[in-house]
C-alpha cells in the first residue's frame, strides 16, 4: 500500500545540505569505482582507503543529525577519517593504483572535505 500523504521529495536529511558530506560521498564513490585497480595493494591499503572514505561520509551524516558537542565529536571523527583517506590515497598512488590525474582529483575532494569539516568542528 502506498502512502500518498508524504512527499519525500520535499524533505531532506540534515547531511544532504552539507558540502562536506557531498565531497566525502563523491570520494567514496570515486574509490569504489576503482576497486579493481586497488585490489592487491600491500598492507590492506585498499580496504583502509575505502573504510576511511566511508567513515568520513558516515560520521558527517551523524554529526549533521546531532547537536552541540555530540555534533562536533562526529565532525572531528569525520575530519580524522578524511585525513586518513588522504594518506591512504597517496600511498595507493605511489604503489601505482591511481594515475596522477586520479590521485589529484581524489586528493582535491578530500582536502575540500577536510576544510569544510574543520569549520564544523568549532
């Protein structure tokens, strides 16, 4: 049975308006699309990069839904995850999993996400 009284196109989750979330999501999608290229990197680097990108996005969602110190805590975790993803991305690039252009694009997304998140941590 379809409930026609609620139009979900007129509502949004709090994180959907945050540029920090949009950038973190784009970084995660970018990494996921290159999973085959990342497979087999030493030290489980592929999984670490993917988890860090996912953590940046999910903690930004949690921060957007929270208030006060709880929100800041989640945004700080998201910032840490995005920074970790930046380090993992560089290692993946150095190991040959990304082209120079791919690394520059991902690095730019993550740097911009970090800049936004710094502003949200108060």
